[in-house]
C-alpha cells in the first residue's frame, strides 16, 4: 500500500477524532469538519507531491482569520491547534496501521507539519506586526487630530478673548482720564494701575497663545531686517533692568565674536525669543544671582549662550521644557509672575522661542547638570542662529542693498 493509500485509510477515524478534540459545540463542529476535510485533502497532496507548500493557502486563511483579541494577546492560538491536529494524526496512524506502515507515513507527514508550524508562525507574526502598525498609525492620526483641535481651540479662544480685553483696556483708560482732576485720584490711580497690570499680563498670555498657534500651523512669518545681536542684548538689558534690580541680580553681556556683526533676521521675533530665555534665567535664579550672556562665532552661525546660576533643569526635562504648556513640578509651587523667583507661567515661553529660532533656521537647547534648589547648579541655554549676509527674499534684499554693500565690501568691489 502506498503512503497516500495509507493516509486515505485513516481518513474517517482521523476526521472524527480531530473534530472531537478541537471543536466544542455542534455549530462549530460542522464548520471545523469542513475545514479539516479540506486540510486532509491538502495533506494528501503534500504526501503525493512531496511539497508541503500545498498547505499554505489553508494556513494563511487560518492565520488571517485571527480575531482582534487573538491579535492583541501575546500567545498564539493557531500553534496549539496545529499541535493538537498533529498529535491526533500520529496517534491515529499508530492505532490504525501496522507499525511499519505507521512509521513510513509518519516519516512523510512530519516535514509537512514542521512546514505548517513554520508557515503559521510566520504568518501570525506578520499579521501581528501589520495589526500593531495599523493601530500605531490610527493612534498617530488621533494624536494629530487632537493636536490640531487643541491648536484650533487656542487660536479661536485667543482671538475671542482679545475683544473683551480691548473693551476693558478702553474703559479703564477712559476712567483714568475722567478721574484726572479729582481729589481721590491716588487711591483710584492705584486701583487702575492694578487693572492695567492685569490686562497687560492677560494680553501677553493671549499674544503668546496666538504665537503658539502660528508656530504649530507653520504660519509664523518673519520680517527679515538687518540685526545685530549686541543691539538686541542691550535693548533687553535695559528692558529687564527693573526686574534685575528687584531681584538684586547681575546681568553681564560679554562682547563675544559675531555679536557685532550684521546679519538678517526678524528683530522683533528674535527679541521675543531672547526675552523669554533671559526672563526665565531671572525667574529661576535666586535673589542676588548672576546671569551671563556670552557666545561665539561658528562657520555660518553665531551661538548665543545664556548662562544662569539658578536651580538648574533635570536632564530628563531638558527636551520637555520646549514643548507647549511645559511646566516642571518645582515652578508650580510659587506664585505666578514674570520675574518672581520660580514664578509659574503658562509654559509657552520656550515653545515660542524654539518656534522663532527654528523659523530662522537655527536651534535652541539647554545644558544643565540637574535641578537642585539647594546648590543651584545653573543652566546654560544655547541659541544657534545662522549668520545671513542677505535676507531670503529678493524684495527685502533690494531694499537693504546699500547696507549689505557696506557690510560686505569685498562682494561689491
Ligand atoms: P513658563 O511660562 O512656565 O516660564 P517656559 O516655556 O518659559 O514657561 O518654561 C518652561 C519651564 O522650563 C519652566 O516652567 C521651568 O520649569 C523650566 N525652565 C525654563 N528656563 C529655566 C531656567 N533657566 N532654569 C530652570 N528651569 C527653567
């Protein structure tokens, strides 16, 4: 008897045993019976042709019909099922055939089952990877959608808040004017001063929110003009003088190479970016501390360093602080304020600074040994800006052509 004939001989017993051992419930059994009949047909083909690949379509079908919970669970369901089928096959061979016949049939069947295990495992892994990739993609799309709606919300909320704020500002200005000559001026003036401070701070936060939505939507337009880093730093030194005095801090600006060299950038935006970093240095350095600004000229770039001897930043937080709404634990302990020690803010400043510097083609990062509110290890913010000898657009280039000729005399000669 050939091996195919031997196989056919065990078919009825094999079928009922396999169905019994693998399926539970009458409905399932009927379905399994049909499937196992097809499997057995293919098994016959593998024995006849010596090619276990005949089983592949069936195995791929099985592996592809994995349910979501199969795909999510870590264990394979198909491998134990195949193991069960193989064990039953071997047992039926031993029971139904002469030992020599059983041995020669088993010898032919083993490679087919080995192939089946390999193919199933491969297809299962492949399906799991595809499932995980799809899941990841859908999570990514959800996050993107969430981020977009957050950004849309910020933009809408900020614009909506601007209108009532303008009304408050207008009415308090009118009130101030109408109080001008009254005797009770001093008390009212103080109260109006309070309203003024509040509305100014609110306007700053709203402007920051609008800037964040501009950055997140890649809409930040730069107004390129000639800039000198040294002049920006002098302006900021003057602007922040009051806060520095209040905190008894010292700001020193080193005349570093490149700081006096003309470049092209958006002076307002660069001021804003540097202001946020230096204000933070003031905020997170204790009273009496020092903030130093230094830098160096690199090929094609100027690097500005804002060095403080404040509380420092943990290495784990050094990337997070440039994300929007980033506030680290310690800063929330204290009252809100622009320059008060550890004053809490909305966590938008560094995100905006990064957006502005990125838009210029530069980079910003921080170095610090860690956060220590007893020993004040300090932080150093690095701001890398490209040195541009001309603005990126031809219109501005034409406008500033005479200045550019002065700055680059070799080019014109
Ligand atoms: P905020 O409006 O809260 O100041 P920022 O984006 O400017 O937001 O800063 C985010 C966080 O980064 C701060 O809350 C603070 O925890 C941390 N941080 C920024 N600059 C410094 C610094 N120079 N020293 C220590 N921590 C800093």
